[in-house]
């Protein structure tokens, strides 16, 4: 997966945790639209492996967890 795609997904997760859903979807959607077939598979695997990145408490980010 390209670094730019990974960073976009990480930013989308951060925005989701901050309840900024519209911005999160816009960023993730742009990454999806530019991905080729192989990268879509990598994105799918990344999303499965990092599902809790989208749901953990933002306060935990300040603790370094």
C-alpha cells in the first residue's frame, strides 16, 4: 500500500474518533478511488487489522496507547 493511502486511512480513523465523520469519509473515499485492485485488497486487510483505530476513545491517544 502506498504511504499516502496508509496516511489517509490513519487520518480517517483519527477524524472518526473525533466524531468528524463527513471529513473522515471524504478522506477515505479519495484514497479508495485512487487505489488499484491490488491496493484495494491491502486496504481491506489494513481496515480489518486496524478496526479498533476507528473506535477507541480519543482520550487514549493522549496517553500514547
